[in-house]
């Protein structure tokens, strides 16, 4: 029996190095999402993803849990994030997940809703946007997938270290979404609601678009806390808890 609710998560950054978050996620699937109308994963499900031959145990365990959820009748939709943009059809099929583009427009209980990972909205961070365009180019992804697994592991480690170093010196403001970019995409997509992750700043915002109030929900990360956005016919709510 369906519960009449749809769940949204992002930025779980699952890895064998963080078993507490992994365990909490699997309990969330069993205790909250089971029987829901749908689960949307809005990017960065994994800390890194070096190809569908990714061999961390968490990848195998997550695939099994997702496949069981999808088989029970709750569809699972996956949108790429900036950490797991290499996840492809083979793993999605094994997990029972349906890949969706960024952005994706849905009619959510009668409300035109736009789903995004969120990094495309961080337009003030010009260096990041340039890097994103380069590394996520289809040709680059094809080349990366042909490299030996050990090489891809090394590239991923370097990318994580470089990202951490860059964040340490960037102004906090430019790593958040640009409000003009939010308004522009809501206007272009004729949406009344936006749900995204990436910024690790869970909140509910209201934006004025063409004289109409539109809502923006930011999904929490799963580092020291965990949480989700859940929506039904009455509206949406943000849930954040400590791990």
C-alpha cells in the first residue's frame, strides 16, 4: 500500500570509511521510504564513483538495498552529483534505479517541481563551473572509463584533495547558490518549487518569481547529521537529525 509521500535525499557521500552513515541510510530505506510513492536521490550518493566497476563494499550493499526497494514497488530515481557523475547504466540497472537528468521537471502532487543536484546554481564560483564543464564532458567521461581501475582510484584521490584545498580558500558565499540563477531557472521551467542538494545547507527558502512566491527546499548532507525532504499532497517538510 502506497503511503502518499515522496522522499528526496542528496549528499550522502557513502563510503566504506563512514559505516554509521551507511547504516543510517539503510534503516531510513526500511523505516521511512518503504511503501512510499517514490525516492529521488539528487546526487552524491557516494563519496566518489570511479566507474560501474567501483569495488567498495558499500556499492554492493547499496545496490542490494535499492533493488529490494524498487522491487517492492517504490521507484528509485537517481540524478548525478559532482562526486558520482561517472555512475552509469550498468550500476543503475543492477540497483533498480532510474537515471534522470539534471535538471528534471516533475508534477509533484499537482505542484510543478524542479529537481536539481544544485551545483549548476552556484554560478558565482566561476572556477568550479569551468572545472565541471571540463570533467563532465562526455568525451572525458568516456576516456576515464577506459583507464585501469588503479589509475581511476588515484585520480579520484587527487580530485578529492584538490577539492578540499580549493574549498579551504574560497569565500563561503560563492559556494552557495546564486539567487538570480534560482529565479531564472524557476522562470524558464515554469516551476513553483525547487528541490536540490549540493550546498549542505538544509533550509526552506521563498523566492519571488514573476510576482509569484516559489519555494526552494535544500536537502541536508549525511556527514554529522542525516535527513531528507518529504512531500505529499499537503506540501513539503524538511527533516534533519544527528547521526
